[in-house]
């Protein structure tokens, strides 16, 4: 049973180390690595953030296609409902 308690604590320890490494002033390497690696902490940070938040074109096409299918299905369901009743 003690191995179960040990295994349950592993995710907590990882979470603690990640948060501690992100916010602690002496161990802020994680913060620096994330912000520096993403390029959101220097010149052009605003443009980089906008680029990261943009929807990929393939996702946009898929979303628009699914929306069109939904609208056609909804219109068909309404037509069937009015024909039946």
C-alpha cells in the first residue's frame, strides 16, 4: 500500500516543481525558457502573441465546412418537421 501513496505523490511533486520553477526568483529558468522560447518577452512580442493566437487555416476551413453542414442539416430537419406536422 505504501507504493500507492508514493505513486500518488509523483504528479504532485512534478506540479510543485514546475510551479516553483516558474515563480521562484532564484529558479526562474522555466519562466525564462518559456517566455524566451515562445518569443513573447521582447521586441515584437505583441505580433508574436497575435500569431500564436491565430486559428490555423486548416482548422478554419474545417470549422466553416462543419458549420455549413450543420446549417444544411438544421434546415433539412425543419423542412421534415413542417412536412410531417
